[in-house]
């Protein structure tokens, strides 16, 4: 990734931070998107420690708002001159049975988990088309593939990313722009700390590798898809779940 520029949304913590650090370690200059200034600054330090000489920029933006995404991408182009990879990682989880789920919570999940990826893709497509090269990676979830009781809204947004990836892969492929997704399983992040004990035990007893994953288990897969090593891979979903869905 040396000499390339990568955008990562939701880079403040968890999987997003791990992705940003891994991309930096691979030599990429990284543009960090998020809403928490302090947390983004911590990610910046981690990226700079991962590899000396990489350029890291911070961009405060609510990626659920189209205009803020467009402005942030314009800022990236101004500071870095190009965009070679874009990782749509920003996401939220909200569980609940469909009969009790509030429409406001559904709207927020759609905005953060799905629309933000659409907005990011639209914003980076133009400079990537001019370059005739680029890679877009969506961070989905295994529940987008298999579903899960009590997570119908979350699963719908994550499944939407898979359809978006396949459609954009066909739409942008002629310009040498690749679009793929990763589907993590049970990953130890702040988002999963509130998981009920029974649900956690179910996952752990089913995972072939016998353990939950870490953000660092997901990050290298994203870096692979963003890199030239995956130059003939597009429209695909790579499952990173330790063997849960087999």
C-alpha cells in the first residue's frame, strides 16, 4: 500500500481503528473519518507508530449526512491529492424484536450502516474513475448473511451492504474500481460488550476456532481487499468469523 491513500470511516475505535493502523503499517497514507476528536487523535498516533513516515489526516464528519461526507472527501483530495481505497466501516447496532422496534431506531441504523456507505462510495467514485483505479470495502456482518433473531433491523442494513457491493462492482468495474465486503463474526469490541451471556456462549460453542475474534483479525483482510494483491477480486464477501457459518 506504499504510496496509496486510504479513507477509513468509523476510525475512532474498534475495527475501524485496527483497519486504519493495518493500512498504515502496510505503507498507506490514511484519512481518518469520525466524530470523536480525541479518539481520532489516538488512532492517528497508533497509525504513525505503526510505520514511520505515513501521512495521517483527521476529518470530523457524521457520515450519515451526505454533505458532510462530500466535504470530508474534498478535504482528503485537497490534502492527499488522490484516493486509492475507501473503507466504509462506520456502524451502529441496535437489537430488538420487530414488534417492539422503534421507527426512529430503524431510521438511524439505515442512515449509519447503509446510507453512509452509499454516500462514501458516491463521493470517492469520481476521483477513482479519473484515476481508473480504486478499491472500496464495506464492513458488513455475518448476520447480513445468516440473519439473527432480535436483530432484524441490524441484519437488514448489513445485508444491504452486500447487495450494494455487488451492484457497484458491476457498475464501476469497467473503470478498474473494485468493490468488496467483509463479514465479521463475533469480534470483541465495545459494540459486543453488552451481548447477553447466553448469546455469547452460543457463539463461542459454535465457532470452529473456539474463540471470539479481535479487530486485528479483521483488519488484514480489509487491507488485502484494498491492496493490489486483490486486483482481480471484486463483488465478493469474505467471511471473517472463525468458522461460525460453516
